[in-house]
């Protein structure tokens, strides 16, 4: 039997919600300056989202995987 260790930093519920809202925004992205800005900054520090040159936020490929696994509860 092998133990699987959890190595992803914990996401607060507010950050999971921000990740989900960003996913729903799709290619349009989310504008900066909204209430979830601190969560988006934290998620960016984790490499899950990134700020675009136009000032909007988008999911990174790692963020899309994390969203699927942690928010949508998909295997992977």
C-alpha cells in the first residue's frame, strides 16, 4: 500500500471561488480591481492564474487542472 501525500497548498474557499469565477469568464478573462483581487494575487503567486497585459486575469494551464480537480471534483 502506498500513501499519497498532499502537496498542493490549501486554497481558502474565497480563493476557490475566485478560481471558479475566472474559469467561468473563459477567454474574456476577469478585470482587475474587483473584490477578489487579493485572491487572484495569491493564486498568481501559486502559478494558477496570471495577469494579462490588458489588465485582465486568466487561468494558467496549471490553474485549469487545479480547478477541475478541486472545484469541479474531476479525477486527475
